[in-house]
C-alpha cells in the first residue's frame, strides 16, 4: 500500500511539473462544465488477468489533450506488483495506480490503492499513430497525444531566513504582483526564452540577492535573463533584526606575522583571537570579547586576556602564562572588509590593520604546517595568505645568543618550491634570565629557496648564509600534530 501511495505522488508531481512547459499550469476553470463523474457504486469485482509484460503494450510516456488534461503511462518493474502504472490529471481530479492489461487495453481502478476514495475506473486504448484514448467509467472520453517534453527546467524559490515572494513572466517586462504570489515555482522550456524574475520582500524583511545554482548571481530584485538550461534560482531575504552586524566580518585575517580569527558570540558580540608568533618557541595570544556598536562598527572592550605560550624542543606546549586579563582597547570594522585593532596595553597593537584572508579552498601549504628540526636549528612553517608560506628558523649558538631568519613567499604547487626575496636575519642576545637583551639586524631582503620533499622534510638554501646550504629539516610533530 505504501508503494502505491509513493508511486501516485511521484506521478502527480511529475505531471504537475510537466504542466508548466513554457510556463506553469493554469488552475482549472471552476465555471467550466466538468466531464468527469464518479459512480456511486463500484462495479462488481472481476478477477484480474496476470500482469502484462512491457512488450505487450507499445506506448508509454506523458500525454496531454487540447484542454490541458494530462496522462502518464509507465511500466513499473515491481517484484510484488509489476505492470503498467497509469496516472492522470483531469480537471481537478488526480488519480493513479498500477492496473492490468486486458486484451489490447489497460483497465482498472486508479483509486484502488486508497480504500477511502471513490472508485475511478478507466480504460486506456492505443489510438491513431501515437495517441491514447482514455474512457472513464461513468464519466467522459478523452483523446491524448504525446507531450513535448521540456529541454530545460528552471526552479525558482525563496530562502528560509527571511520572508518574501517571487513573481515571474516571459519577456522583458516585470510582472505585476499577483494576489497570491509564489514562494516556489518551476518553468519548463522546450526552447530558450527570455524571462523576468521579481523578488518582493514582505514587510520587516529585506531582499539581499539572487543566487543561481548556489552561487551569487545578482543583488537586483528584478532580473531579466535568457533561460536556456536547467538551473535553480533562489531569492534570498533577510530579517534585519535577526542578522548579526558581525556576520559580514566572520573569517580569518592577517597583519604581518599576526593572525586573527573573527567569530560571533551572541547577536552583536564579536569574539576575536589574535596570535603573534615571535619565534618557533613562543606565541602571544589575545582573546577579545566585546559588544559591537552597529552605528560606528566599533567594539570597545575591557575584558581582553593576553597569554604567552612557550613551546619545548619537541614542539609541545611547555608553559602558558597569563599576562593580563582586563586588557582594554578597540576594534573598528572598516568598509573595505579590514579591521583596525588598538590595544591600550601593547606597543604592538597600535592601530594594526588586519586584512581578510580569502582562500579558494585550502592553502596548499597547509599540508606542511608545523615544527621542524635540523640539528640545533629549529623551524616553524605557517600558512601565509591563500597560497604562501611563512617560515621562521632559529639557530642557537649558545645559551645567550641565537640567530633568527624570517622569510615568506608563494608555493609553486608543481615543484613544491618557495622562492623568497624578503628574508631577514637577526642576531638575538639573551640575558642570564633568558630575556632579550638586544636584537641586531644582520641583513634584510635575503633571498633563497625552500623545497618541500615527498618524505615530509624540507630543504632550505639561503643565498647569503654559509650555514643554510641545503639544510634538510625533519618534521618534529607536537602532541596536537
């Protein structure tokens, strides 16, 4: 019984869809005389012959008559109940079921699957060269011809985050609002045609954009376009009172060696995490939470926490020190998609401008991110932008002195090579307590190459350094890696 219900629903849905070839099916005229009648008494049951084989009946598909009535005939190769499935839409009557073949006809009750429905007994006969004749017992007679199937189906709907409706019409003129506008519709086309689509937001909602096949298409509420292939258009509406003003700024950002992540906690509360790796063994992290003023797009905060995270030689976290917990400052989201950070307690966070990092998929350097080691030299590989690597190498000459190289460049994905020309070398002197006493620049604009190898290592060659002549660094994973 469930199978028959599903089959009927599928047939009805397909018939309704095909009804819109070149448009949508018009509702039946209630004032027109109805030719379909339902008998008050069911005919005496007769023993049905064995199910027909597909070869016994030569015509199947979708048919229509001059009044817009429709008929479908499809062979159902069902294990339990094989046979010809007949579905029809005649006026306001829709019915469908698998019925047996009797001689050269298909004959049966299309409502037999539903015990609560009145019988709808039909006889289908092949007529002419390609047509079908449908006779309804106690009703009318209908002559059907094959339907011209559409070459393209265009689905139009609205999203679920806002409220609104859509109207559409063939041609370049925008359609007038219907008394009952659509929230979804389908246009079936046999040939390409120009259509105009209109998105109309309900009071309290705003129109945002049209999407086509999931991609942004237009921010204009009225669009005129040539429809020539199957596609799905969605009118996106939003309720301004339910959309967080932070929504357009969620994502990843970068400013020099500092990286940031913007998230939304609650309706108007950005959660911002900023990380600044001063070396392969030390990382400063700021956690910022505040309330955004939507008029100025400014967040003044008073509860920032700063940590200093120290890593051991094996790359694992050795210590996490809280520097302060009530840091103050401001974050301003700018119209160009950047944000400006000012941290009152930090000489670093003085109006730093963070730019969004747009990734077309994943940065290929992601496969090589991590900590590496080569003798006394240690290295940190990080992603830089959408396709670049930032690498920091530190070499301890003694407990009181280390050399630090920093450089970045795009990754050639064919050769897995990074060529750089922004390399800097700094000699860092440390005091007895491990604190930095001095940092002396040795050179800037250093050049060299890094090649990532198939075995998980990378080879570094620094043109200016006698130390970095094809040094091979091995991956030194942390517990998290």
